[in-house]
C-alpha cells in the first residue's frame, strides 16, 4: 500500500448518515471524532508505527517504495523517470529574478496541504512546510513558494512529485487535446538558505481564468479521464482548480499538489466540492459544485468516477526556527490556521 492519504476531518454529517454506502464509515468516524488532531491516521488504516529520528526514511527510500511497481506498469515507470529528471534538474544556484525582485516571501499564515505519504507497514509522514504561498501573474508567470525543513524528506518528495505530475500531465494533454490547458512549468528552484531550511520555488505559465461553465464539465471530465488512463489521479478537483481560460474559453486544470499514481479508493476522500459523478448517475450537479468551495464535510466514497475535494479549514503543524539552547529534536512547533 502506498500513496498520499488525506488527513480527515469529521466524516459524520446529518445529510449523509442515512446513506447505506456510508454507514460503516460513519460508525468508524464516531470512534475517531474524539481526537482533535488533524494529523491522525484515517480510521480504516492501521495506527502508524512510531519512528525514531535515526530510522526516518530518506527521499530515496520514499522514491523506491512509491514507485515500486514501475517494472510492472509502463505509466508508473514513465512517471518515475520524469521524477528523477525533475529531481536532478532543480536550479540550485539561480533564482527567478522577476519574482525575487518583488521581495515576495512565503506567507507564514498558510500552512501545509494536510496530506500524508504512506510508507512501509502503514507508517505515515505528514506534508509539513514552514510556510507557503502562491503568487499569480508576475510577468506572465505564477510562483508556488515553499520553505521546507531540510530533513522533511517526505515533504520534499511530495513537492517534487507535484512538479513531476504536472509536467507529465502537460505533456499528455498537449499530445491529445487542444481544448484543455495545463500550465507549463518553466523552471523549479531549490535554494539552500544556509540554515536548517530549503526554499523551493515552482515557476509556471500564468493562465488568466474564470469559473468553469456548465457546458465545459464533460470536457473537463474527459480530460481527467485521459490523465487517469496514464495513472495520474488529480484528487483535488474543486472549482478553483478546474477552471476556464479567459482567452479561448478552454478548460484549465490547476494544482497537482495532491495528485498520485493510484486510485486506491480506501484512502480517497471526495466531497461536494469535487468534480465527480456517481456511477450510473446521468446528471452532474453543476450548481452544487460551482456554489460550494469549502465543504463542511468529507465523505469516503467507493462509488465515484472522478475524485476530488478541497480541505476545510484546519490546524496544521508548522516549523519555527531554532530556539536558543534547544536542539533540532526539541524544536518548538506551533499551530496555525489555513486561510
């Protein structure tokens, strides 16, 4: 078992408690709701094994485990090869001058995406950044900017995978579709801050966009289907990520930060903010999707064709700088709310 695991909020809602497909989920959620830690494992997963600092997997360990099926699956092999290419081609001495010259710094108010990477024996490692920020349209570019602790190997792995998946998706869609746009990543930077942190910056083309029109939903779902055929599962298809270009009215797919190479439904969270349709259901509820961005609930579903959903506001761990007379192992952690 491998992949990303969404860190859940409460699954038990009045609207869904009578759904026979979800009853077993709600029974589990009642047992887990007493804990307020958003980093708790999913109820249907084995409790993570405690790992000492010396046993913490490296980025290479995560790579080898995550892509362990690469010799059995050509799509996964191609994604693995692209990952290694991305890893080797981080710009480590240059900086995106147009962006840096704006004195833009990651926003400490924004925390991590609330996801985990699953490792051997159901060990889970949280996506943990010190800060992050997205800045749009600086000389036609968008920048995603992260400050990451150098020993947060799981987080470095997941950010590198995000770059990989978006690059792969861009190449796939470019070959097969003319009415779909995925922003092209033009460069990615890893800056050593000469302390305990790295700064990772992703530079991509900026696409001016607006809400997706109802008439474009089928085209968007078709594009997601093409990506799924290549083992790229987006898993974050709320209305701010599936949009429409102002120029040309083309479907635009943004933000591959939660995408993964498998569709293990036992770990999928979809919500009313996700672009999905129930199997055998004729009509997609466009109004419900376009009106709702921040859902109050998340439902585990095994009956959806397209997956996605944006997390509700939650408290996430962020890492402060070193305190005087304290070692790395005793570094103070604080909690901040997502915007």
